[in-house]
């Protein structure tokens, strides 16, 4: 399994990108980010100016912030224990620790 570059959980069955930054089109079961779609389809990002690496990293950061603002809803709640979720969302306290441990803050 591969780690999601947005949420930091390892539920991905495929590598998110190939060497040319083409996305796998897999949807992360945790945060719901779709590689190859949610990274290359943002109106706020100027894809002409940034390199592909810079653009996808920015898209990950933006998606992570939006996910945080929605209180971390889980795309596929069956991946987690019911006790770990609050109404289908991951608890903020837990997530801050999780992001810090993975250098995603
Ligand atoms: Zn994810």
C-alpha cells in the first residue's frame, strides 16, 4: 500500500504518480482526493507558471486545508474503526498529531 500525499494514510493500492507526474486516478479512501483529477483541475492554480511538481504539491496543500475545514470527513468509513471516527470524521486532535508525525503540517 502507498501513502496518500494529502492525508498521510496508507490506503492507496497504486503509486499516486508516475515519473512524469501523471496521476493514478485512484481515489484515497480516507480523504477522498483523486490523483490525476483533484490536482490538475484547480482554478486557483496557475499551471502555466508552476512546474508540475509545484502545482501538484500546492493542490495537495489546498485540498488538505479544505478537508480540515470540513472536519476531516472520511471517504470510506469502513477503513477505520467506528471508535476512531466522530460522525464519520477523524478527530481534529488526532489529525494534528498525525500530520506532525508525517511532516505534513
Ligand atoms: Zn488521502
